[in-house]
C-alpha cells in the first residue's frame, strides 16, 4: 500500500541515495537544521560505496583523460587482460562517452579540471577525520600517506606529466628509489624499484563500516530512512516559492522543498524523468578481499602499471582496481578478479588469496572526470550530487558541505560552475 509522507516544514529535504555521498549530504544538511529524509531500496553504503579501496586521495587532481590518452589507452582497449577494457559488444554504446572523454584531454581543459578537483578535494582527509570523530569512530579515518609503485624510473617518467600537474596544484610528493620503497613497505616485491610517496593522503579503514557508522549517526540525529526505490520525481505547484518536489517510490510518496539526487550511477535514470540528460557511464571496478593475507602493508599502495590499489583494512587486505565498460546488466567477469589476484601476488610476494572474496561495483563516471554538483538551472530546489567516479569517498565530504552551505545561501555559488549539469 502506498504511504504518503508530507514535509513538515519549509526546510525539508529528500536525499535520493544512501551511498557515501548521500549519507554525507544527509549528515551536513541535518547539522544545518534541515528536516532530512533519505530514500534508498538498499542498505546504506551497500552499492559502489561498499567495496571501494577507501583511499582519501585529495591529491588525485589529475583527470583520467590526460593529454596523450589516445596513445596510452589505445593498446589497452583491445587487450582483454589490460587494466582498461571495453567488451566488443559494448563499443557502440560506449563510443559517444569515449569521444567526450578523449575530447576533455586537451592541456587547457586538463588544467581547468585539475583546479576544480583541487577545490573539491581540499581538506578532504581532515574533514573526513572530523566527521569520524563526530560520529564516534575516530580511528576509522587515518593519515597513512599513499605510495605509487613503478617498475623503474623509465616507467615513472612516463607519468611525469600527471605528477607535475599534481605538484602545480599543491600536492606534496616525494620520489623514492628502490631502497626508499623498501624502507616504507618491506613486503613489496623487488620488481617495483621506484615510487612516489604522497604523505598527505589517507584512507578509510573499511568503507562499508564507515558508511554504516554515518548512517547510524544521522538516524540518531533524526534523519528519516525510507527503504524504497524512486521511480519518478516532479515539481508540484504549492504555497512555497519554488513549489514542492514530489518523490514517487514503488511503495511510498514523499514531498519536500528541496531534493538532492545522490543515486550514484542510477542518477541519470532519475534525471531522465525530468527530461534532463547526463553522459553518466559505469566504469566497473573489482576487488578481492582477504581476511588473512599472510603479508602486511601499512598504507594504500598503487601498482601504477596495473592500476591496482592494495589497501590494508581493519577487516583484512583489499586489492582493487581495473576499469571495465559493459553497463549495469553484464555479469561480473571472473577474469577481471583473477587479474587483480595476479597483480596483487606480483606486488606482494607471499600474498595468500585462497579465501579471497570477489566484488564488482559501478563507479559513476562523467567523461571529464568531474562529478555533477550543485543546483539545476530551471529546476528550483533540485540539487545534484553524483558522478564522483573513482573518487567518491574523497569527494563526498566537500560535496556535502558545499550543498548544505549552498542551500542556506552561505556558499559562493560560482564554485559549483565547473561541476554544473549545465556543462552538458
Ligand atoms: C573498485 C573500486 C575502488 C574504488 N576506490 C576508491 C577509493 O579508493 N577512493 C575513493 O574516493 N573512491 C573510490 N571508488 C569510488 C567510490 O566508491 C564511488 O565514487 C562512490 O562509492 C560513489 O558513491 P555514491 O554514493 O555516489 O554511489 P553509491 O554508493 O552507488 O550509492 C548510490 C545509492 O543510490 C541508491 N539508488 C539507486 N537508484 C535509486 C532509486 N531509484 N531510488 C532510491 N535510491 C536509489 C543505490 O541503491 C545506492 O545505495 C572506488 C570504486 C570502485 C568500484
């Protein structure tokens, strides 16, 4: 039976999606005094926010499409075992998105994107640490630094443009030789003889547990959770100036003054019900998680050649990465998991994978590596908070702060411009 819930005050907000982004948004809005409801058919944090690597990488300001992308990615695209794969049957679907992706790789555009990401990620680690303290799990966000590993200095030199870009945008990096790598992480294979250490980066010690802790805290603070899938959203005329947003679920109906779309990869479908289109594409990523890995590391390690993260977590060791196109319905590929395992063993000899659990999730990606954030022109009271791609844990915290401040009229709205839906 359909339940209709009426917003109780002019400051009511519905957040669609209880992933890391929606949860952080709900938390900031509640703190700012709004009546918040969050609607999701699934358990909070159980989709893309469940199985990520948990790295808080404020220094990752380089977009995925860098100048020269055609040359570096062309070989990978046709190799089924490369870190980036588009199955042949998906080429036609992916082509328009890939065209935009390549078009965003001009030097000038890359600088603009890096500046926007620098703004969005500023203080991400400190803000996540503050949130973790506030919700009673201070040890769940840690500053460990992040170590990127290369086979040799020649391999590192191929990424020089991306490291220079980060340095230009204020990111602290330290170049390491083989001894330096081993001094930081003795378990790393001697195949990797060069490294770049980013001391200011950090990590969440278990992404699903962190999301669960935020959900628990906001529930206690009075945020209402509704377990339902939204089918349609529309604006209804009402006595309040901007009208009222009507959120129609499979079993419920909600009304609120403001609406935030934070439904990850599924956000595009919801916006389509309003006639709005965004080029959101899933970059399917995988993890293998081992509770008893037999080796120990102290911080997120990135195997630069394999684009694989290896991250120590409170529940074990997680090996994650790879980018696979293929949309939402294609089943997960066992081969992708095997490749992760092989990369992990090469990076950390002695790694035990016998009881590894495998997972695949949908990174919500826009072709210019920027999420869609902020108010939607022509739709008063409608806000976007999706498309964080590879960096949703990192970007969630300032997304939430910006939106809460923006709703209260306490934010320089020009900072939303690079992220606006209007760019499409
Ligand atoms: C392998 C891998 C490794 C990663 N590593 C990192 C990392 O180290 N650091 C980092 O910063 N990021 C990382 N990411 C990216 C990060 O996980 C994502 O960007 C982030 O989880 C996206 O969060 P979200 O809240 O937007 O989406 P989600 O977590 O997917 O949440 C969206 C929610 O919306 C709900 N929803 C969907 N449709 C509806 C509907 N119709 N009605 C109501 N609710 C709906 C869903 O059920 C879901 O709960 C990684 C991703 C992957 C796949």
